[in-house]
C-alpha cells in the first residue's frame, strides 16, 4: 500500500506570555538548524523515489514469478499455469475441453434408441430416509440421468444447460470401456491374460518383482504398482493427479515402477493399472485406443454421436484410466451392449465369455468391494449387478436381473456417497 511522506509543518510558534506564566519559567523555542530543514525538505523526494522503485520492481517480481511458474510446468511436463487455473474453476464433467483429444466418430449406422416412458418410483432410499427422485438427483449434482429397460429409454432427465447431445466426461468409467477393448483383443488371440506387462512393453523391465506383473493383474487391480490415488487439485504433482496432468504418459509409467505389494497378492485401486493396460492394448494392436474404440465398439454398436478421448499431448497417448467425453445416450448404449451379453445390431461385438468375466467378481476385492476386469461389484443388491464408476459420480449401472441400465453423470464430490447412490439406483431398477 502506498504511504504518504510526512508533511513539513515548519518551526513551532513561541509560547504566548499567558501560557508561559501559567506554565512556569518561559522557555525559548529551539530554532531548527539548516541541516534539520534540509533533511525535512528531502524526505518527500526520497519517499517518492522509493515508491517509484517499488512500482518498477513489482511487475518485475511478478514477471519473475510468472516466468518461474511457466518454467516449472515446462520442466515438470504438465500444462501451463493458465490451464492449471482453468482446471480449478471448471466443473469435472467439462474438463475434457481443456486437453488435447482424439476423436471417436459417430457410427455411420446409428442404432435407434426406442423410447417408452415409464414412471419412476416416487422416492428412493438416501442416507436412512426416503427422498423424491429429483431431490436425489439435484442433491448429488447430477447432469444427466437415463434409465433403459429391455433396451428402451424409459426415463431421461437433464439439469439446465445439459441435453442429449452434450458431451460429458466419463472419468474412471473409461476404465470399464478399456476392459471391453481388452476383452476383444483377448477373444481375438491378440492378447492373453497371462502375458507379462514387460514382455509387451520391454522398456519397463526392472529385473525385479515388477517384471512379474501380468495383464490379469492390470485388469483386476492387483499389480501393486505404487501410484497413490490422489485427486486433490491443490496437490497436483503426486499420484493420479500428476498422471492426469503429465504430457508424457509412457515416461510417467517408466518413472513409477515401485511396488506396494507383490503382484497378484492382493487388490488395491490404482489408476496406473488401467493406464498400463491401455498402453499394452495400443502396443499389441499397433493403434491408438480411440481408433480401436471407434472401429471395434463405437461404430458397430451404433453410437449416434461422436466422442473424444483426452490425450497427454497433441497426437499423443490416450489417458486410458479416464477421460472419454461422450453423450449420455451413447453411454447408455455401452451399458446396453454389456447387458445384451456383448451383442448390438445383430452382431457379437464383445465376446460373451468376456461379459461373463466382468460379471463374476475376481478373487481379490478392491478397497473392500467386489471387482473384476475394471468393473465394480458394489456390496448389497441381488448379487448380480455391476457398474462402471467414475470418481465424481459417473455411473453406467447394469442389472441383468431386472434388465435395467442406469446412466448417471454427475459433478459430485470425490468418491462421495457411492454406496448410497448404488442403493438408490438399485431401488429404481427394482421398481420396474
């Protein structure tokens, strides 16, 4: 803050005789010396010069700070400071707009999605109470909510500003899509679950326990690779948050080969497993993941809109562990593809054996929940349902018993109220 220099008020006047007599002996006012007057007169120019120096130094300091931040992000190989700031102010469902992408074109023969309106239950369970469905949706910051029964769209709801053609981020629901691509590659004999990671990606060899990781370990989250699941935007340089920002995913994988436990010995949710699986798929088939998705799933299942997949940099590698951006109805078609045992438009797109694989919980639970080949089996329910799941409330829920698919795309808190949300989705599925 600017401070004014003190004003020079000049020599004090001599005391009057009345005040002097009242106060006792008269004292003579001290006259200022030439040195005192000169010092006082020079105070204002010195203050002005200091202020000018401060005003000149301030933008220089800010420039150094900004330059330093650009240099730091360049050295760390992460997005520039303006992009990082945008990430802090953009809702998760739209952050895909801030990164480079590869396009997944709409199908040339989009499949019709028959509409058959059906009412939802009046209320759903929510934290020990029954609340209206719309209250449940708004409380959990839902952007889009769709219900399919036997392949028919029975309910469709959007918040203001979102519609059927709005692309929304999948976040970790993309992991379940990578699983479908893996199932195809395994069914075609291009990949085996027993294949070792380092045999496909030799650059990752360590000569140690890491080299024992298999494709099965990556699918079931049992690799043990020690990359913490950190999603805190204010600590973006560690764990999954750093992987989300890096502009070189292969180098990130190479720099993170420490193990938390021996491969295959237990389950723990690590997004690095899906990233490694995506790199394996791209290498084994010699094509980017988005192209594999476009030709092997998006086109044959009849996707009606184009999608995008975020990359680490322009024309780089897909963020396999997250970040497909698609329209709500096409997410619903993915769920219906799985519900239909891998079939769509009269064709077997995903091997039926792979649908059985993802529908059967693997031996090791992941963070206390059933898990299999990148699909979640949440506790409770009829024991037959399973779901794709994203960190901010992205659900592609499949219930084979009631023949129901529910898509819920949200901007809710980090892994917030997931069990409670599944309880509500199950109530909706069972109400039909």
